[in-house]
């Protein structure tokens, strides 16, 4: 589908705004201990990257399955989504939450 140029410009502005807001809010490192699964990284070239955390949780008593929580962003590059899919493909069972209409 082809969108008009003015809509694409508006979309780009919204994405830039969303990344700026996330950069301002995500100052902690993304770690399971902090409960932060998304962080923004500002690069020297003035670009910003949004990083998501993948964390493995093991049973406290040492027996039972490991559980992975894999954070995923709604906006990303094709390479980002390929990497996420490759990680999901390594697991025998994947449960996910989604939003649908």
C-alpha cells in the first residue's frame, strides 16, 4: 500500500518523538534486576537505538524448566525482527501476548 508523503512525514515525526520520550524515560540499564526490559541508547551520530532485553529465569530450587522473557518493540528494523525470530525459533514452546482487533 502506498501512503501520501504528508502522512509518511507525520509518521516519521511521531517515531522520532516516541524515541526521544523513551530515551528520556529509560535511563536505567535494561536488566531483569531493575525490571527494565527496554532502554534507549544515544549514539554519537545523534541517532537513537531502542534495545530490548532477553532474560532467562531459572527455578530457585534448581529443578524445572527455564523460562525466557523476551522483550519486543513494536517499531524496529527488519534485522531486529529477524534476530528476535531466530531467538524464538530456538525454543520448543512460545507463549506471547498480542493486541488484535
